[in-house]
C-alpha cells in the first residue's frame, strides 16, 4: 500500500532501500502496458469522433524519449499519440490526453507521481539520496513540486476534488496525501484513480475531452 511505502522510506536509516520500493513498481510491465493500451484506446475514440470542423483525423504521432520507464520497451512505448485534420484550411492537430505523459514532461507520469510522493517530507540528505538513485537534479524536483502546487492546484480538476476531501488535503501535501486518500486494493489501483482525473491536464488541444468507454476494463 502507498502509506506503507512512504513510511518505509521515511523510517529507513539506509536510504538505498528507496530504490527497492520504486524499482519493484516501475519495473512491472503489466501496468505500463495497460497504460499504453489505454492511451491507444483514448486516441482511437478521439479519431473516430473527428475534427470539430467536420474533417477526418489521421495519425501524426510524436516520437518521444521518455525517462523513468525501467522495463524493456518496444517502439510503441515511445510514441505520444497525436492526430491531424485532413481538411485544407484546418489541419488542426489534436493530441489526445495521456495516462503515460503529463503534457510535455520528459519523465513518465507514474514516475513523477511516485517520486514526488516519496520525496515529500524527506530531509535534504535523504532527498539528495533519492535524487542520486534516479539521476535527478534538484531543479527537476522543484519543477515537479511547482506543477503540483501551481498548475494542478489552480486547475478545475483539483477544485472539484478538493471539495470532496474531508478532512481536506493541503496543496503542500500533494501528491502524496491525495494518493493516500484514494480508494483501491493496491497502489496500482490508486495510481490509476489519480491518473484518470489528470487526463484533461495532459493535453491542451483535447482538454474538453470527457472519458467515455475508452479505457480497457482490466489490467493485463
């Protein structure tokens, strides 16, 4: 469970154990392939809906070089699915929301969530040890914190969520406290419960998209 992982990290004198907690999850291919299949399903749903101008949407994917995925991956894992209208005078690009990518961030969304959650409350020494384990700069941690406490905290997604949380979760506690409040039998389920509401924040061109039946029903 997430609380156990965080407590484990905070209580261990030897911070090398942090890598064990993170690696065990980040190297699980089943969950990551589920996220890939979900992204593909979302892209297909948006493609079928077509462009607002009435034109058809065709694949025009971006090739990314994501960091933080610790499994053997094929080319599909490095694709940010995107679409382009076929109508002259429009050619509008529609980049579907993603469970794998938080907008333009280089690292995988799951990696960002887990590392910022684990990082919260650590001493400077332990924070540095965590950064060393995953080759992260202090500036990277700062940017991630700024996103949670700035962009996310100012979003309609958080405004809706915040009013449902009793007792409330402070913005400085994000994302760890929020992840710990979510319901689910395991950490994978809680991460998915966080990732799905984040979808509108992962794409400016499809921010109005609302999830229908796009997501696969089961992991695996």
